[in-house]
């Protein structure tokens, strides 16, 4: 890295998405002088996120949720419907949040509203500086890490949090490699209006190409994640608004009535990507820099927010104890803390997805049996619901509503 005037801080967060903003707010709230650097995406993000209970609790604790709660819709009921038409068809399963004493499993919100609320909270914190710029280089050494920006600025800190996505520059700088498995699937995302009430119910149709998931938004609106074969995805995404609305209505068996597509569509090839380590060389990875999973079971960003809360908790604890917040012991603890959660969620999502794609009858029967057991055995169903929204072994303090 060429000679430049260094600016010093305690932590640099690279990446201005929801996970990066959450990490930066957590660090700054804990008394760590933090700089967040990131460029806004070139295209608007039309996706939504189903925030599960622990994530909502963390955002409440950080003072973010009150800034965006009105733009979110509660998820009180979850339905899984087998729409494969195969010989082995699973029973319909419905999960009711009231069965485990909750008002809702979580809330669905458009990403743009969530990011806006996080940015508002971040700008209000005196210990956090936001810089809209591109990171050109990250160079760790024994004493810290230097982060060079396109503007020519250079920031140095004991800890860098890499929240810079699946092509992470931070991950490369830390020398961390990934394991990747691609699926023959593409996810189509969009939002739409509909003539029937959604009744705060998220419905996931399981098809032979993958899930077709309808998730409530405020009013008579919902978001869609439709997992398709690549050829079908290209054909369907190319339809005009009227024809696409008709396709969605047909695929949803008209459970939401007449469909009217809103502007903005996205196509995303599906894969599983997992970093072989989640931290090294002064750099902790969070969000899609650490793991990428298919949009099944609302796990992606919820995992990323748990990453953010976990590294924040460890760094704040080290800071208050007078220890090195980016030292090897802190990063090793972070890696251990996140490995079981990320590994188990990734395995479960991969298994569910593969049983939808396979033509192997025993695998189809096993999937059907599993859903039958969830439908029939109350204690099992309640245990799965609780673990799905609040994993017992991976709940950082923020997810329990405890300020750091």
C-alpha cells in the first residue's frame, strides 16, 4: 500500500448493507469509535427480508425498529404446501406463532425501508462515521489493518469487519477461501398487490423446481420469491406486467385473488457459499462475505444479523476489558461462535432444497414423512418453531434484548 496519511479509528466496517450497518451501530453503541465505508448499490434493491423474532429484538434494542416498524407486516402464520404433484406428497403444514406464545414469528419488510432506518440510526451516533466511497485495498498486519479508499483516504484500525458481499475484498485480504456449490436454479423476486387479504400468512408452495413463497407486506401487498429452472426463469422474467401477474396468480392457485405486479424484478442464481473460516488476520466476516444460502426458510439476512451482533458483542467486551478487539483470541472466539449456527442452517436448507429437486423416491418419502411428523406431533412442531426463530446455542445478547 503506497504511503498515505493515516486516519485512525478503533474499527472499520466495509459494506453498507443491513448486516454492515447493524455491526457498525453495535460497535459504536458499545463505545468503539467506528468508520463504515461502502457504496450504495447501483440499482435499487426490490427485495424484502423476513426478519425473525431475534432479529427484530436486536433492532429494537439498537433503537432501529421504531424507525421502520410501520413499513413491516407481521408473520403470524406460516404454511407449507406440497405442489409437486408427485407420488409421495407431503401433507400441508401450518405453523401458528400463538402456539409458542408469540404474537408473530417475525416481520417482512422491504430492504429499502430497513436500510433507511439503519442509516438514520447510524447518522445519529457520535461515535460512528459513514463514508460513501469504494474500498480499493485492505492490508492487515500484526498491529492492525489499513483500508484504502478510492478517494485517497486511508483508515487504520485494530479490527476490520468485512460486510462486503459474496465477492468480498476483505475475505481475499484475510486469505480465506470458500466452499461453493451451485444449484440449477434461479430465484425471481418481486412485489405485488392483490385483491384478497393475506391474513398475515406466509405461504410456501413446494414445487419440483423449488419453493414458490408468498410473504405478506403491509396492506394488500406481498413479496414473492419464486425458485425456477434457469430457462423457465428467463422466460417468465421476460413477460410483461400483465402476463407475469397472471403467471403468479396461476402458480399461487389464486389464494390472494387478482395479482398486480409492482415495478422492479430481480433474478438471482442460487448457490451455497461458505467461508472456510469466518475470521483471520484482523478481519471478521459477516453476512454474504461469510456465507450465502438460497432464499429458503428466511435464513440469509437473519444469519448475517446474528454475525453482526456476535462480533459486536465480542469486540465491545474486549474493548471494555482493555484487550485488543481485533486480536487472534477475539477472532477465534467469533469463528467458533458462528460455526455451528451457520453450518446447521446451511445443511438444513441444502437438504430441503435437494429433496425438492430429486426424483429419488426414498428421498421424497423422507421429506414427506418429516413434514407429516411436524404436522402431527405438537411438541416436535413447537420445538422446531422455537429453534427456527431463536436458536438456543447461537443467540448473542442483542437477540435476547440485552444492550451491550
